[in-house]
């Protein structure tokens, strides 16, 4: 997802991404529109301009991405100390200053994705192996650990709520737990 208010920059970035092999990207210009897209979590990386409407809206969007455990990096014209300090306080995957090259974007994307494998996903993979969870159960477990509701899990995976509940019963049976809280406590004990 590209969040950039300069149309020419957004189009150029989308073209670069396509040429680098990232063929499925979407763009938005306004912070509210970006907020809605972030809430859906239906993208694998966000590229956020810091200054969208004369302020630091991109940093606020970065905070939201962090809460949703979605990888992102900043793309900006600003490289002053104050902006960099504000940006780094939310721990982006990278910080690219305009003008940029396709190589700059490739490095930023790859490094951001490399560092974005959240601890929850690693713990989910560990639980899958330890308890013999299916791929789908492991996927649902990770979303449960991200504190998504059953409805949100169903929406994100494009399955019915009853299917989610059925998989959750399987997870509980295999792990010897009976609530999300017990399951989270068990998984939190895994060392990485």
C-alpha cells in the first residue's frame, strides 16, 4: 500500500514496484482513507509519506501499522533531525528520503519485510510443530494472538465464523487449553 499525496510520486513508485516484481499495489492520498485500509490489514507492506496534509500524519499511520503488526517504512522529503527522531520513535522498517531510486525502494522493501516477521508468527510456527496444528489452525492461532475477534479472523481469511470456531476447538484440544487467555499464556512461554 502506497500512502502518498503527490500523484506523480505515487504513480512513479507504483511503477517501480511493479518493475521490481511487486505487481499488486494500491495507492491512497488521504490519511483517513489510509487508516481504513490499515484497519483491514489486507496488504503485506505500507509505504508511508510522513507529511500528507502539512503535518506528521504518516507517523500516526505508522503507529497504527505497528499496533496492527503490519510492516511499513517511511518515504519523505524530510531529513531534518526533528522529523527523523519523530519517525524513528515508531520504529519503521526503513526511512527513504526523496528523491529515490528503484534500488533504494528495493532495499527498503526487502529489509522491511525481512525484519517484519513478527514474534507472534514465529511462536505460531513453533506451536504448529509442537502441537501438530494444521496450516489453517496455525494461521488462525496467529490471528488469535494478534487479538483479532472471531469475526475479524473470518473476514481476513474469507471463511465462515463457524469454520473459525471449528478450527479454534481443534487448537484448544491439541494444546490442552480452553480459552484464548490460556492459549496466549501457553504460547507466550515459548522462547524464541
